[in-house]
């Protein structure tokens, strides 16, 4: 993790983030500034445009850590900006927006055009705005709106500001950026590891162990879920002390050997649509008898997708509403990096985890009932889950919720 310090809309903000976090995600997910829209995430559509030190910047291709100490202005920070206010009114008057998805980025770029170009032709405006794509309303209204504001500015005798106050050319970003220690370390490690296979192996092993030693690690995503099991709390608590049995309740999970002093190695297979991942990793399991709480602190890597995860699961076993029931509160914190990280952006992971927990509970119930009945052999359990089908069912259930909201039906 890296600490990033920025001035966002005039206020100092600081947060611990992954170095790979782009500015748009940082603003939307840690600052709740959702006016910055994300469209293509390739620097093409301009929906994510905002100002970094006064210069229009694609926040989807700008690392937040590369902007250390910079002044970042989002569309929310332009509420009282005179030019932005005029542009908003002109966009309305000239029908320069329809769905509005592109509009925050359009306003930020248009503001720069109004500020910078003295008497642009329609063609000049179109060229200047060519980095902002609108998917639904077309560009006639947008161009007219910008022309309208420039004409009003000229009518008031206000000249354009040459270069829009830019003092230097080059990639936009912070002029105050400082090297990020983690990035520098990673860069330094690459050539050595590339030239020496043995050293590379050692570096890989060290990298695999590194997250576990990082006492300052904080999960990027946190959520809590609870479930009820139809067995007494004593039984459930004892069962949770048997690590191999607990692992066998989690679809796709298997252990590489017996746990030693609460330390265990193993793997978990997940299928997300066309991507299959097999995370190999280690975990430390701790329990506190007095409070009936426990933690599972794990880290793993999937070589094929080059993704890594670190997670901390905390649980508390409590009596349920009646003596034959147990309530289990689970807090899950995790960080996912690499190709699969794209699935950790929204509440999708939370939904998928909820369904995985559902399968876990189903298996847990089956095993405890099997145990209580004194049955022989193995209890029937769900052994595999395809998160692709889960994702599909999540989308369907969300669509149903949205439809119910629109139609006012429960
Ligand atoms: S989302 Fe950044 S340019 Fe498209
Ligand atoms: S108004 Fe819909 S994308 Fe531009």
C-alpha cells in the first residue's frame, strides 16, 4: 500500500491505496466523488476528465500516487466556478446533453476551451473537444453551448488566457510528485530477478511472503455477513476448530497438508465466467476460546491470471435465537490485485461472497447433521461453484430489484 496525499476540491485528503489505483477509482471509491464518470478506462472517451493542477487530465489512466500533493478538481469542485456555471446553463439551453454520462468530462474540457481559446471557430471547438466522446446526444448542441459561453465572455471584454495558465508542456499530473518507495523497489528488483533465475525464485518467494509480513496492510474492501446454523453454538465452535473440516465446506478449497500451529497451506479454485483461477497460498488461523472469535489471515497467488489476494476473515460464534441455533458473524476484508482485480470494483464481490458463504453454510449444515446422526462415510457437500453463473444470477437479481423499484412493486 502507498499513502497518497492530495488536495481535492480545496480539501487535503490522505488515504492508503494500492499503487495501481487510478485517480478516478480513488476519487469515486475513497472520496465518494462519483461525478467523475468512468467510460472506456483507456484514455479515449474523456468521461473521466478532471483537473490536476488546473490541467484537464484523464483520471482513468493517471495513477493517484503519481499526483502526490497535487490539486485535483472534480466536477463537484466546479459547483461555484463561474465558467462551469455558465456552461451548465448553456448545455441545458442548447440541448447539449441527453443521458449526461459524458457531461462532467465535457464541462471540464469545455471550461478549458473557454478559458484558453480567444475566438475559436466551430471547427476549432470540435477539434479541441475531440477527446470527449458523447454516445447519445451528438455534438451540435455541445459545440453551440461552448460557442455561446465564449461569445458571452468576449461580449464582456474578457480575453482568453494563453495556454490556460499552463507553465509547462508534458504529461499532465502533479508537478509535485514524489517517487513512490514501493514502485522504486519493484523497479529495482526486476532486472536482478530477470538475469538470475535463482534470485528470481527467491524474490518470488519473498514477494509471496511479503504481504503477510506487512503489519500495516489494510484491506481495500471490507464487508460483514451473518448466517445462522441449526446446531448449538458449542458444536459449531468445536467444528470451527477443525481446520481441514472447515476447508472442506468451502467449495473449491483444499489443503496441501495438515495444519501446523495454526499455519496451513492450500489452494482455492474459482471460476469467474471464462476465467479460471487457482489461488495457491498460506493462512494463519487463530481462535480465542474466551470470546469464541477467530481469524483467518491468508494470502495467495494465481499464476495464470497473475492475480494476488490478501484477506483477513474474522468471525464470532454466538448463540442463536434458540438453544439449537448458532449465529455466526463474519467480517471479510480483502485486497485483490492483477487481472482479477476488475471483479473487485463493485458490490459484485460482496454478492458473490454471499453466495459462497451460502454454499459454505449448506455444507456446514450437512456435515453437522451427518455428525449428529452418527452417519458413516462422508457427508454430501457442494464441491464446486462457478462464479460465472453466480455473477449472472447476481445481475438478474439486481435487474429484478431495479425493475421492482421502477414499477413500484415489492
Ligand atoms: S474513462 Fe477515462 S478516457 Fe474514458
Ligand atoms: S449525453 Fe449521453 S453520452 Fe453524452
